[in-house]
C-alpha cells in the first residue's frame, strides 16, 4: 500500500520537471517502494510517466520523468 504523502511528494517533484532513478528516488524521498509509487501515479493519477533507460556509473537504469506535453502523440 502506498503512502499518500510519499506519492504526493513524488507527483509534485515530477510536475516541477524533476526526474529520478530508483536509487535517486529512494534518496530524495526516503521511500523504498518507488516502483509502487510510480505505478500508482501512472494508474490512479493518470500521469504520463516516461521510463528511459540511461547509463549511470556504467550500469543501465530506468530514469522516471513526466512526459512533456509536446511529446505526447
């Protein structure tokens, strides 16, 4: 079950143009269940969250961000 305050904090961060990987999200929000929060935001809040695979420290990781309005097709 998601924590509403964590989900709201992550939602606000994304709406301000922020992006984060799972590890960055854990550090930023002090919340271990980042994947659940992203799922809730995508499904219950109907947010268009984009997942991009990026290299960080030589490893491929998912970077979460809110899709820009002009990118929606």
